[in-house]
């Protein structure tokens, strides 16, 4: 039941009201206040739903009640019938007014007037609440919309930054600046996992207290975020507790509050983004954490796109550089083939002159020989590079005596060094210790041969020294010269394919420019590394390592650098069978070996070779061509091995496909030599098996 406050100081009117209140028409409870003062006290202590106040009272008027601005409807009654009073009452906030009449008709109107006032009051209250709620909702939605617009703008700027920044560093800097519009990024970093180095790199780091470049991949809060793949909002104390529970360290100054979120790059969590505050432990909240989580996907995508762009740009630059280098290389190769070919054709034509002196003939022959060797070396380099590029190179690991290989190389290059007036030395560890290791002997020989050849080529005054030392589990070889040296800015490029120390000066010194690249590839295949120390015009020192894999240690021979060793024949003679279907090649081999042989037998196919060997079982050495009519060298070797397991059989072939050597050895050949056969190479290989 609604409770009314009746303010009336006239006793007759009070009595009239009380009589009416007892009728069925009046359904309200009430309290009568007989003065303004009493009414004000009642309003302080009691809750009323409406006030009915006479205008004129002994201690004041109804306007004083209206001026209290109480939140209930007020109805004013007056016996004067003045419209001015009624209008002023309504202006001051009265809900309605009633004019007292002598017959008391106004009392009958009172219930409906109160009812209307209460209904109006309730309606207005609900409407005000609706308006208030609507205003609040509009303000809230406006704030949310502005925030959403800000976030979308941030996402757009981060996405567009891939196109507007030059590199990843600039991108990350712009990301930090952009994020500062929606969150405090005073202390901010982005950490990315480097899969190759297994370290977390601080790709961007801005902080009031600390300075870091990288952090370990374990035992840090950043790594914790990457591993758990979950965002985290923690206070400084919570961070300490988390570190204790998960056994990681807190690097740098302890913040008062910290947020970290994982970064998904390329479908995998590869980093983390973090903000922190050293001053305010309420600087960030859950909403900030969720905001960073929301934008982190776009950040990760932008980083991925920028890295892809950089990789593509780098690949394009490398492709352009490679194209330029290949063009220069082809020019160089053209020169390296045409120049010796001109020498061969030109001086061969001159040799047709029958009036030449013996001295001129010998000079022309030497030029033709040198030109042929130069062109052959170019072709060998091209074949080796082709095998490396197509992955056709295989390793043939055998027990290799390091000192013996170096002695052979010393003997091979000694005359060349002496002819140029250069000092030439081989140095090995003291004590004449011989070390045998498991490696690919041919590739080791090719590496050392190429490096020594380069040292002699680029040295005009002084000398060349080569050797090795034992360093832990590796053999460290070195080749040192006093030649032209290599500029600092080219010391990495020289190991690349198609590059010489100075691409613009490749015609000054002959060569394809592939040797060092081939050597580097071989060394890496064998488990080692190569590097150079050099100053321009002050010589060079090349180093390379190979795994020691030491099998045998002995002290049975001397070093050739301390001996006067040459290729002049000794008194011991051997019996040789040359199996070769090309007559000129057979004659050539016979001439090379004639000073070392008691007897030389020649066969033009495998069947004839087998018959000659059956008739002459004292044959010591067979030079076996592989590709021949009637019976191949492989088949002939198998037949001979059925008769004799000890005779030395050296396979010789112009075909040098991957696995040729291994195939020859599997058929029973003792060794393998590649055509065209050089005199020094054949004699060196023969001395390997016979003391001639």
C-alpha cells in the first residue's frame, strides 16, 4: 500500500480528510503533518510515496517542500482558487494541484489525482532510467567503437608496414610505435627464436633499465612463453614465484608488472612479444593482455612476410650476382680454351716447317705440351664442378699415408718451383712420424695439388711452403706463399663458384677460377673446413682441416723435402704389359716407361692381353684400358685375377663418371689413372708400387 504524507494545518480540513480516508474510495496509508517543520522532519525519517500539501501553512507554504527536491510526486492544494499559485507550483515541480471547495468535492478527486501522479512519476522514473541506461550504453559503445577503430588502425598499419619498411628491424620499430597508441610500450621487446643457433635473439629491445642483444633458449621467462605457447600477465612477485617453480632465471631488472604473448610465425610459435613496467603494478590488466594476444597474429604474419620478402630479395640479389659471375666465368672459360687451342694449332702448324732447328722444334713442342695441359686442367675443373653441382661425387675412403702423399706432391711440383726460381719446402711434424688416416686419397691429392699449384702460379719471387700439424682430433694442413696476396674484401668470395680473387683481372693469371670452390667442396665432404689469411701484395696462407681418424703411426721413412729426389730411372727394371686399343696411346705409354722396363708387351684388346699374360707370367705391371673391342678391361682383369692375385693392374680410362674408380677396384684393379696420362703422374704411380 502506498504511503502518503498529508501536510495540513487546518483542523476542519484535517477532519474532513480523515473522514474521507476511512471510505472505500481511499486505498492509501497516510500520515498528517500540521506544519512545514513537522513535514520536513517526517520526510527525513519516513519513506513516503507521495506528498499532498496545502499551499498556505502557518509556518510557510508548499513551495518550501518543493524546493527540497525530494524524489517523490508532490500535489498542492489551495483554497484560494488562484491560477497563479497553481502555475507557479507546477513550475517548481508539483505533479498536480487541487482547489479546495466548500462541498469537499476535491477530496473525491484526490485518489485519482494521487494515482495519476504516482503513475506519471513511475513512468518518468522508468523513462529517465531508460535514458540514463541508453546514454551509458551509447557512451560505452562509443568507447568500444573508438577502441575497435584504433585496434583496426593498428592492425592495418602493422600489415602495411611490410610494404613501407626496408627491413625487419625497421618493421619491428614501427610495430612498437604503432602499438603505443593502444598500450604503454615504454619497455617493450620482440624476441625471435633462431633455429640455426638455437638462441633467442632480441630482434627489437627498448627498455628503461636493461640492455640485451640475445638471451639463452632455456631458463628464461621468454622461453617459458615460447614453450607453453600461452600468454601471461604477472606481477614482479608472481614472476619470481613462477621462476622458482619452473627453474628459470629472471634476466635483468625485476618489473612491477609484465605481459608476454607468444608470436606465431609460419604456423609455429617462434618468438614472444613483451611489455613491462618498473613503476606501476597496475600499468597493465587482463584487457591489455587480451589486446596483445589479438594483435599478435598480425604481428607474427607481418614478421613472416617481411622475412619472406628479405629472403626473396636476397635470393634475387644472389641470382643476379650468380648470373653476372657465370657470364664473366663463361668469358674466362672461353679464353681458357681458345688461348691454349691457339697455341696448339699455331705451333703444330709451325712444326710442319722442315727447316726448323732442333732448339726451335723443342721450344714449339714445349709450348704445345703446356697449352694441352692448360686446356686439360680447364676441362677437369669443369667436370669436377659438374659432378659437385649434380651431387654425383662420392667418397672412397681408404687408408692414406699423409706423409707419402705430401712427398709425392713435393716431388711433382719441385721442378716447376725450381724453374721459376722459387724456394720450395715441405714441413711435417718432427720425428719422421708417418700418419695413416681413413680419407679419400684422390680428393686429398686434388685439394693439395690445387692449392700448391695456385701458390706457385701467383708467386713470382720468394717461395712456397706446405705441410701439416696435428691439432686435437684434426690434421691442419697449410700452404704458404710469398705471392700477390688477396684483398680482404675478396677473401670469402674466392671460395665461391665462378669467382677469382679479382673477377676483372682473371686474364692476367690463367685458370678457370673453379679450383678453390672445388677444393672447398671436397674439404667439406671430408668433414673439414678451409680458410685463408692474407694481405694484398704480402703473400697468402691457406689452411684446411680434416678429421684425424688416425689408424697407424710409424716412423719408417724420410721426408722428400730433405732429399734430392727426381724421376730419373734407377737400375731396377720391370716387365710391363700395355693393354690399349689406340696405337698412338700405346706408343706414348711405352716411351714413358721404356727406361724403367726389361720388357714391354702390347695388346690391343682383352683377349690378346689374357693370352700374353698366360705366356709371360713374370709380368709385373699391367696398364689396362677399360673400353676395348672383343673383351673389355674389366672382363680381362677378372680373367687375369683367376691366374694371379699379385700382379699390379692399373686401370686407365678417358671416362671419369662417378664410381669409375670404385668399379675398377671392385673388378680387381690395383689402382686407377685418368686419361690423358701425364708422364709425371704415371711414373709417380709406378714408383708407388715398384722401387725403380
